[in-house]
């Protein structure tokens, strides 16, 4: 376990949630060399198999932003990297960074961090009270339709906004940044065959107000994998932007079903939903 007491205060912290990414797809592409950017940074070039704290975006992010990151799939107990201070916690260890606040962004803000969120899926869109809860935990939050699930260039657009945040950040101010990547989420059919973004955008449905309202007709495990290849091609630019040293957590918030045992989607108790990829590393 990383000693977070040696990280907090001396490192920027980047949490990248690859929304809806399945563990089996992530592991397969890493093993076959199809995600070279992530594979080069993950310890041993491999994803860690973990269990999500929630079966859909809102529940999983609410837990993670309270310090409950995906849990190793092996028997525990497993100490946590971050924990709100409360008596009797069985997952707070010597290496856990503890804080006196209701959520991790508030705790890091008390420690001098600027907290920022660049959202992707509808639970970050700030168009409704529900869509404002998660971004409301941060001092600065951003969402645009171009960051959402129906734009084939969503991650490129999000990274451009991250660059703007970093340009404005004083050099002596530490940053905690959450980037919620929407590209893996339904619909993702337009990433098949590496369809150029401009061509795909003409046929892609536009974002609406609901968290998961866009059409996913034509989505499959193959298009899910194609979306991950797109994400990997963009992430190198994100990591190049980040200041050093930076502690990075990259993980999925939950998986999704493409017909397994008759299931489609998530917010269900299926293995492909509860099992997620996880990795952490330091950019030096």
C-alpha cells in the first residue's frame, strides 16, 4: 500500500475514472498491447482486479469521493488510501491519509489543495439538482455537452479544459483533479473501426438532460474495446500536462453488461458490473 501521508501535500493528485470500463476488456487490451500508454505506466503493465463500491456512476463516485476506492478482489481487510476520521474504522492504517471532513475533496481543500472536477457523464452535468451533487464537492467544476457520452471527441475536449485549469493554477498550489471520462459509456458504437470523430459526430445522437438517456443501439464489447483504444490514445496528452510529482489513480467506477445472462447495462449485481480495473502510479 502506498503511504499517502508521504504523498499528500507534496504531490498533485489526479483521479481518472474511466466510466463503465469493464475489467475483462481492459485486461485483454493491456495483454495484447492495444493500450500502450496505460500499459507503460501501470505497475507491471497490468491492471489490478478490484470490486467497485457501487454499480452505477452516482453511487460509485459518491463512495470514492468519501475515500472508498475500489477494493482489491482478494480477501481483506484492505487498508484505504484516504479515510474520513471516525472511531472504529477497520480499514484505516498507518499509511492512510485521514481527514476531518465529510468527503475527500473537502479534506484535501483543508490541506491546501485546489480541487477541480471535469465531468463526463450526466451525473456531472449540473443541469439538475442531482447532476450538481458530485461537481458541487469541488471548488471548481466543469461540464459541457462536448464532454459527454455522445461526442466522439469527448476526452480530447475534456483534456483541453484540464489544460486551462492548469494554466490558471498558481505554481505553489497543489491540485486534486477528478476527470470523469465518458467515452466508454453508452453509446460507444461510433468508435468501431476508428471512425473519424467528424464523421461519427454526424451520426451520433446529441446529449440530453438525463444521466443515461442517449441511444446505445449498436453498442457491443467490440465497440467498448474500441472506445478504450481511443481513450488510451488521448491519455498521454493528459499525463504530459500534469505537473510533477503527481500521484495518479486510474480506475473504472463500474462495468456494464452486453447480454451476459440476459443483462444489458449496469446498476445490477452482475460480475461484469462489480469487477473493475484499477491502477495507481506516480508521474515524476
